């Protein structure tokens, strides 16, 4: 078991937003409070369907989980995220839709948003100095069949294969599921998402520093930093 905490930089919607309440209910876990949540009408096996993503909480990954390198601590990471967020504008995603991504179900933008790709790549590069080098055991674990040559290079360079050109913004709602169960979950989630009030246009407007104390324990939000908070850099303002 990993005894050292891991951190990540996520987009986590505001705790009081309709989008976040929906996502936390689907996954059965509130990463702000650490408390369980539930969604009405779910099947008896819903906990199994969402168990894997529930550990991470409702989010979109911008800098994948990492252990802190020597010379850094949570306070220095948090301060760096606050500075970075002040200098980068919020990103309008427009409407999200419930969709299948491979074997799981997630919320994704209705249309491509190059700005969110640029923000994610900037996070990957800026905060890599905080990442402890990947062990050979971890590298082998992540070196799964089906990775492209570029994804293998990403894994070696950044500690994760799906970054930079291979990044895709998504907010995971289920774990990997066989076709029949995935189709059932997709129908259920589409119906539930259509009932969510005031979720028409989604803005990535803050970065969250999240922490996992040890392997298999859930991530918790430790701090949030608003994007575009600088008062003296016009390019950083929300758009």
C-alpha cells in the first residue's frame, strides 16, 4: 500500500452548483466534505458501477495524480496553483452531454474547446516540477496494452499517457462496464442529467488541489483557486 499522499490538479465545480451536486450524487461521494451521497432511482448495483471513479470524486483531471517531489509540500503546491490560476483565464465549455468514452460513461463538451486543451497542457507542464519521479513498478503498471507510441512517450515524460495531444476533457460518471450494463447506465444518466436545473453552459472557473492520503482512500479537495483572478493581467480575465 502506498503510504505517501498523492495530489492532483482538478477542475471541481463549486460545491453549491447544480453540476457538482449531480456528479457527487452519481458517484456517491462528496470530495468537499468527504461524506457519502446518493442518487434517486439508481439500480441495486450502482455502488459497484461507480466504485472506481468514486475514489477520485466528481472532477475533470488537468494534472494527473502524483506524489510530491523532495523539497515541496502541500503549502508550496497550493501557492503555486493560486499564482497559476490568477494568470490563466476561465474557459467556457458550453453545454456538456452524457456520452460513452470507451467502456465508461462521462460528461463531455458538445463541441471541441481548444482553450481547455491549452489549460490542461499548461497545468501538466507547470506543475511537473512538483511530481516525484515515477517508479519502475508504477511505470510497468501504467504501461497497458493499446497505448500508442506517443502515449508511451507521455508516460515516460509526464508520468501519465493521456496528456497534451492525447488529453480529452471529461468528467467520469461510471467505471469500466460491459456493453449491456453500460447501455443501461447511459440511459439512466441521460435521464437524470436532463433533470438537472441550470446546467446549460459550464465554465471551468477554478482549479482544485486534491489529496489522497493513501492508496484506495478517496481524494479530498484541499483548496480551490479561481481562474482569471489577476487584476493587472488583462489576458487572465475570464472569457
